C-alpha cells in the first residue's frame, strides 16, 4: 500500500461549532496523520481559485460565499491510501446518507454544510495542497 497525502478542509459550519478537535480525533483514529494544519479565513479570490472547476455550476457563488463566511481549517493528511481512507472517514456528501461514525454523519447539517472537504484524486490532492501550503510547511 502506498503512503500518500491528501488535502482536507474543516469547513465554516464546523469551525463555528468548535468541532476541529472532534474531527481531528476521527481523522487520527482512522490512522491518518495530520502533517500540516492552519486556521485561515479565505478571501473571495482564494475560494474562487480553489473551486474554479465548479465555476459554471449554479451553486458556485453560494459555495464561495459559504467558504469565506467564517474561518476554516486547512490540513494535509498523510497515510496509507490517504485519499480513499479520508473519503471513507468523511462519509457521503449528504449527511443523511453517510455511514454511521463518519464525520458527516456525526457533524454535518446538510449537503452544503457537511463539515469537511477532502481531495477526490491524487491530481486534486496535489493541486489543492499546492494552492494552500508551501512544501516547507509540511512536516511528516
């Protein structure tokens, strides 16, 4: 199995409810290591750049509004098959359809306010990490 890195965001709906520690505990319990973490408040330009692949979709503006509404916690996670493992830990996008014990089942409010984001492929992970962290900020 390959050791890889993935990108994670603890979204505004979760930071607003002080869930960073609870979410980090679930991440670490899954065997993933948090090798970089920072609490930030994205500018509109940062959110638009991050979500540019969704620019033509009807929810793009609302998504960018939401992601700039409050602080977020950006992270780099590392471990065996980190991308797939983190997607399993997050659960389905819709918290009502997420598996028991997943982050979204436990903490998500709705499809839009589902507490976390995770990269969906190695290419996405590489791009998302590069947009948000310098290599010297990642220890692990």
